[in-house]
C-alpha cells in the first residue's frame, strides 16, 4: 500500500498512507512496555526490561532485519522472499507472545 501511495504523487493519498502506517505502528508498540516489564521479577525489572528491549530491537528489526531483507532480495530478485521472511518473523513473534507470562 505504501508504494502505491508514494507513487501516486498525490499529497492527500500520501498523507493518508503515512497516517495509516503510523496508526498501525502505534497499535503495535502500545503494549510493549507493559508486556516486557511483566516478564521480570520486581527486583530486576528495570535491568531485565532494558536488556530485553535492547537485544530484541537488535535481533528483531533494528540492525539485522534490513540486511536480511536486502540479502534475500539480491539472491532471489523477488519481493515474495521478503514477504516470506516477514511471515516467519510474525510466526516467531506470535509464538513468543503466546509463551510470555501473562498479567499478574
């Protein structure tokens, strides 16, 4: 969708695409702080949350995901390979969420 909004060169459509993308981003990250902090006992909650957030952002998307996507695209020349990578990441994230501790 983003590609179509950007390619249209229409400011209103582009603005709509940006607002939609930022809304999805906000929904994704709205529960992250509470979810991560619940995974650790009170005594080490701040340190555990900090380490988990930092390592998770490096492993999950901050550093390696763009490199993996570029490598996949260069090797296959297909956007489908990137989509499959994102689906695998979604499945791993979903499994992690299902195995995470719930609200205490």
